[in-house]
C-alpha cells in the first residue's frame, strides 16, 4: 500500500536533471512547505520526477511556487562523513506551477497543470537553504 500526498511550496534550489540508466529523464529538487505559523521552520520535502513531469520541473528555478502530487516514500542515506540522514520524498506524478504566463495577447492567466505521469522509484536530495514564505 502506498501513501499519496500533495504539497505546495517553494523550490529550495534549481532543479537538477539526471539521466537514468535507461536514458529516461529524471529531475530532483527540494520543496519548502510552510507548516504552522510564520515563525515556524519550513518542512523540507524531496521531490523526484520522471519523464514529462521531470522535463516540466526543469523549467522552474529556485524560489518558484509549485504544487506537486504523487506517491510518498521515505528516503534514507549516509553522508560522506558517515552521518545518517532521512527525508520524506514525493515521487511526483503531477506538477502545477503557480507562475503566470503572458500569451501573445499580453493578458495574464494562471498556468495550467503541466502534466500527468505515473513514475517509478526515486532518489534523495537535500535543500540548499531555507526560503522565506
């Protein structure tokens, strides 16, 4: 049984593109999610995406507001200094950008969902630094 989740927050750094051994596009990034009050620290989630969702995520940068949904997994690893780390991660099957776009008509509109894709397993990623909301 897998747990599904949706999260909305700011990207902690520019997304990082990785090619899988099968050549499929994969993107990782961290997401700062506001939990509690304005003085409470952000909850950092790892985001991993594959295929079309990965390509869409690469069009974003540090600080962009996005909403992702997908399967939740726990990711554990050991740093090069031997420290054990753990992070919750969402394997994204959809991404919605909160960016607005200016079509050729010059009118502002809300961006539409960028893709729907069911990915496979993922990889970990650590945040660069906390972002204010």
